[in-house]
């Protein structure tokens, strides 16, 4: 969900980008990181922890924690919070036997 | 107390208002109750009415005789801790900083709020100033019933 | 191997300030920055800064970043900036290994300034790994860089300056901040920040912390509990608050890893946030011509980070044989500025920490 108006900052409408997350078609905007675009779509759960299958997703937003790692265009362990979104990107969770709960 | 709640006591607030007689003209009320390294109120005052000194941690001292109530300190204070107050007949007039949306329009009736965040009265919006110098800090002039002089701190948009 | 004179790791307020001074002294400077742009955490700070004119008081953090970056424009011939480049290793032979995109480079410097800043601490409580629980910095990034809401009803944990400021920024973005929890008995940050929140109707609950987060695949509620003088839970004081995001702001800790990796002498100082390098009054670490400045030397404010950066730039350029033309005047000026920032009651923690680290104040 995007901020409507802001008393200090201005957010211009940017170019629409199309990407997929686990096969689901989503829209983001130029200038977004993959994680910011996912969050805007209400998706905060990106994968699951290996042993207990606890949900993992957006956390530090600055490349320190590794919680947001996903496979992007076939490349493993991409820090989605630091990676700019590009048109046509294919974003996939990294875990086996994962059930992702979405909105 | 203020260190626990963020709210000054009545005595602390009244201490910042100095003499009521001088409030027939607008004067700056600097609600700085803690020594922090900061001095833009002092350096922004065009008439040198605010003194902090070499040690920028010192609490600002205002000279009410010099203060013209221009309000430059209101939008210069990074803590949004300064307002300008004056009394005319049965009303008190305040210039307060506002960095939220929505912004009011002149003539609107908003709520007057106290330091605890409670609505205490109606506030008539008299003037709205926002320009390059204020750097996105809106300075709102509002009038309220004089009885709330020491309680009022800002305006809030009605729901 | 790419050889350089001075490499500055980190393009935030400390790194940019160091660069400016070193460039003025005539050095060639390389800044290596992990993010896709310079400015560090300043680019998310929408509030007006404190301090004095020299530290850009009353200027918004985002605008200070622009000023510091443009201050380097006139030196473009001497300056090299690598963005989206992470320094992954620092070695005793002054080699820095850098990862940029899919490429891997080795740089060898005559002098290095580490200005890597800090990262957020975490808080341990049941279910603290639920999606929707974020650090304050993450919330700032989402809101102020990307215009995305972190949630619609949020609870903040921590009343230091960051917790207080980010709570206010959330309100500015249209988020409802239901409460701010502070474990100790008093507000940690500037009271003016706290006052702004209270008058907006945000309750500040001292001696209160989060006991557990509740939710299936994301946070839906938190359970708070009050604390006694010994920081123990007081049974029976649990309260549940509905929220769709929880923001944790419990302090920062220096990003010391490169310094530790090069076996530089470090010391653990609680008041300064964690592990910091031992440094002399020239901001030089135990490794000659390796300097550190900003939050990596102890958690403080951007204002002091800028001044420390300037001192580090002054010293690095002198030690490389290019003393700044106004070396003595500036050295005194910068040291006086730092003292001024730290001499009040708010500087007590820093002064105490630095004294414990064995530094002269």
C-alpha cells in the first residue's frame, strides 16, 4: 500500500513494471526494490525457515540480515531488499515444501 | 516527570510564558526543557532575542522586550518546540508549527489540543504560512478562548 | 590489483565529510558504497537536524545528504565513487576485496578510512521473527525511499531518538501509531521529540515491553507486559494490542566486521553500542594509516559523524604527505565542535564510553 500524500516528500507516479512472484503476476514501479514492490502488494512472507518452516520475509531492508533472500531470474540468494525491480523479473521463494500464505 | 511522560508540568509551562502583560504583543514561547546540543532558534532570530551562548547545550533564554513575535524560530526549531503567543481581549492567538497533512485553510475550525493530546477547545484558523523559507514546516496562526492559554499547544484536524 | 591512495569505505555523513577534507588537501579519493547512492542513512531523514550551523542545524537530513554530495562536485577529477559495491574483506596488507554486481575486485590502498556506520540491534521475545516485525530503519526505508506503508496500525518499541523520530515519520505518512513502549523508567531520546508524539495522542508507556508477538503468518497483535525495577515481568500486567506491524528500535551497534577481520585492536564498550576499534586522537586505529569515524567508532549522531569524518580526512591526508593547507586551524576547530556537541548532559553516555575505551576527551 502506497503513501497517499506526504507533508515533506513527494512521490511522483513512476513507470509501471510487471514481475512475477512464485508465478503470480504483480505490478511494481520503477525505482522500487523487489522487496518494496512485494510489500506494496501486501506480500511480506517470502520463504520459510528450513527446519521449523517459520515464515521469513522483509526485515532489515538494508542488506544485513539475509531474511529477504530469494531466487531472482534463476540466480540464488539475491538480496531482494537491495535489488532494483526490473520489468519481467521472475522472483521465487527459496525453500522446499513451502506453503506461502498470501493475502 | 517530563522525562517519563514527555509532558511538562504547569509550572514549567508557565515559566516559559514569563509576564502576561507583555503578551499583548506576540512573543515566542520556547518549550525547551532539556539541555541538548542545538541552537538554530538563536541563530535564526533576526533581532537577537534568543540567547544560547558558546555551549550550545544550554537552554535558550528569550528576551521578551526584543522579541517581535515574527515566528522565524517557530519553523527553525528542529524539535517543533516553539510557538508564538499573544492575548487580545478574550482570545489567545498562537502561531504553531505543523508538519502533517492535511493542512488547514483560513477560516477552518479545527480542534485545539493540549500537551497530553486531549482536545480542549475549538481553534479558528486565522492564517496559514508555508513557503521556501519555512522548508515544509507550515506555520499556522490559530485563535482560541483565552482561558486555555497555558493548556493549548497545537491544532488538530477534526475527524 | 587496483592501487589507490585513499579509500573510504562508506558514503554516509562520516565518509562524505572525510572525502571533502582529503580532496581539499589534494588527495585522490575513492569512496566505496554498498547502496546504489551516496548519503548513508541521511537520505531517509525527513526531519530537521539539531546541532549548530556547522552541522547544518535546521536543515532536513535528506537535504544535508544532497549538500554533502554536491560539496564533492568541484573535485570530480580527484574523486572516484563506486556504488552498489560491497567491501567484503579487509586485509593486513591494505588490500580491500570488493564485490560489485557479478564482479570481484581487489584494491590496495595507502590509507583506508572505515566509515561503515552501524546496524540495528534485535530484541528477543516470543515470535520475534514474524513478518511485520521490522527495525525502525527498515520502516524508514519503506516509507521515505519507496513511499510504501509499513502497516496501518503500528506499535513502536524503544524511546531513543530513532524510535521517537520514526514514530513521528509514520504519523506523517498516514500510519496510526498506537503506542510507544519503553522498557526503562524514562524516555531515552530528546524530550522535544517525545512531546510531539504525546500531543498527537500517542501514549508513551514506560517500564513496558513486548512479551510476545501473536499471529499465524504475520503479526496481528502483541502482548505487552510491565517491568519492575529489576527488569522482570510483573505477572498480571499483560495487555494485548492489535497491530499489523511492530517496529523495533532498541539501539544500534557498530558495523565493525572489516576492522575485526584485519585483526585491528577492538574493545567492547556498551555505552557506544558494542565492539569499536581502539583509536588514538587522530582517529587512527592500531593498524597504521587505517582510520575509523562515525557510528562505527561508537553510536552517536550524524552531527558528530560529520565532524569525526572531517578529522579522519585531515589525518589521512597529512599521513600521506598532503597536509591540508589549514591543518592546524581546522584540527582545533573540529575538536572544539565535537566537544561542544558532547559537553551537555546528552553527551554523558558518549563521554563515559570514550573514557572507558581509554580515549582522551
